[in-house]
């Protein structure tokens, strides 16, 4: 019997995947939610409140479970993650996308480009839908892969690997930047000459790592427009997959599909106006690189809503940009006020004590009271989990706050 260690979106996805194959597994979670526990047992799986060493032949751990979790280490059993399971036992070919910033958009664009080329492609993984929910429903699964997911691969080998960039993130988990980058670069370790890698050739660390693998290479050089770079990486990855598969394709049609692919909901979306003030939702911008791109695009002067659960950001990196574009910082969540300290000598900072949606209501009120034009930008540079279940819930709360305080639909 196998043990699924950790429920949540990924763990439940794995249990559904196993149930579809007629496999009965055990499951464990430190703090199981009643609704998740109910679904897991309804699928025919068995709770194990105290897993013991020697009981399980293999453990499938959710991404959020640390490698050094005491109960997990005590089991002394082989441990894999969802990506490894999907690759081993799913039916779809897998294309993998990773990087510190832009991987959600690139994953989304790649799936859309492939669909436009006539391929039954679906996006899954860190993008929202568990990868194991996709690999039995599509010909090609485009997987957004976090460092947490890549930590637990063994033989996982995407047909096309995409590496966008290596910045700073998840230092609370990996402890060092070197360990974080090693986890990201694991996407390369099993590639063969029959595979391809699309990579940011401007990043020397990525270029050195790619030079050591036998896969076909498709370099790109990102410019200042992050969205354009993501679309280009996705176009290259689509072309690489079609070439590897021996499918005829029109480069011009791929480029057109890349340009027309709609953005990810919640990725730098201007959704409302109040006079000359535009409200922009970029709740997904949790990394410094993504926030930098958002601040560059946002109309000045900017009221920047910043904060949440810091995972290892680089606030000092943005000082010149903040000085140039930002008129007001609205610091929310557990770490917002601390992150905003890097800019107190440059712009006014309002530390907001309210929690949840109330914090965003207050932020919108403060912005309306201080700016008549420009933009109000939610680009938190931090995870949502201190106050919200996900970046999507934070996005919905921001939009609801704007509707309650100052709603004029954006044209």
C-alpha cells in the first residue's frame, strides 16, 4: 500500500488519481480539514493518524510538506511527489515550465498555443489544477512546476523543459538561494537527446546548466517586457514540441497564436476605474521579478498595495523604480509593514492593521483619498496565506473591495 502524505489540492488530486486506477491508499495530514477528510474517505482511501516505519512501500508527499518533516523522515520509505507520479503513471506527454517569475503565464500561453495548433493540451500543476487531474484527460499536459514539486522528482523527464529565470523566492523553505536554484534546475537532470529545453540565455547560471545536458536547445533573450518574454518562451516551447513530435507547423501561425493568447486571470488586469484612477489586479505577483514588471507597466503615480507572507523577497532591488513610479505604499498582511520599511524614506507608507478583505477595503479608501489619477496596483510581493486561501481569493477580495468603495467598470 502507498501513503499520501498531506491533503489539500495536490493530495486530494493524487487520491482521486489513484482511485480512478482502482488503487486504495492510506493518507495522513497534520491538520486535516473536515471536508478534505470526508472526500478522501469517500474515495475509498484509509486514514492513518500515526504512520509507522515499514508500513508503506512508497510515500507520495504534497508539495507543501517540507523535506525534513519529522513524521515523513521517520517513515524511511521512498518519497515522490505529484509530478513524478503523473509522469510515471499518467497517459499524457508532459511539458514542464519553471522559473522564479512568469511560469504561470508561460504555462497558460503554451497550452493555448498548442490548442491553436490542433493539440489536445491542458495546463496543470502549480497553476491551479493538479497535474494528476490533467494527465489522463489531455494528449499533452503543460505543467507549471514549483521548486517544491521539483524537489521530489526522481525519473521525471518532461519532453520539453522551459526555464524562465532564477531569482529569489522560498528562502523560508530552501534556506539558501543556492538550494532554491538547485531545486529549480532539477527539471534538466533526466533530459535526453530526444527532448528539448527552452531557456533564458541571458541568465548565466541557467545557460551553464543547460550546456551540460544533451537535449535540443532553444534559447531566448528576454527584453524589458516580461509578458512578451513569456509569450516568446511559450511559442518556442510549442515549436520544440511539434518538431520533436514530427508534426508540421507554421511558425507564423504559432507567433500569431502567442500574440492572441488571453492573459491569465488576475495577472496585471485593469478591471475598474474611478475618474482618472485605474485599479489593477496582479495578485499573482508574489515574486520580486513579477512585481518589478508590474510596477514598470502601471500608470504613474502608483498606489502600491504590498504585503502578505514574505517568502524571501528582494525589496531593496526596487528602490529606484519605487522612487520613479510610486506615490503611496499601502502595507497589508503579516509582512507588509516590514517590507515597506525599505521605501519609507522615498514615499509615504500606510500600515494597514485590518485583516482579510477589510484590509483591501481600507487600502482602496486610502488610495482614493490621496490620488486623483494614476493607478492602484495590487502586486503583493508576498504569498497570500497569512490572510487568504490563495492568490485567487486575494484577487477576488480586492475586486470586491473596489466594487464596494469605488466602482466604475474599466473599458
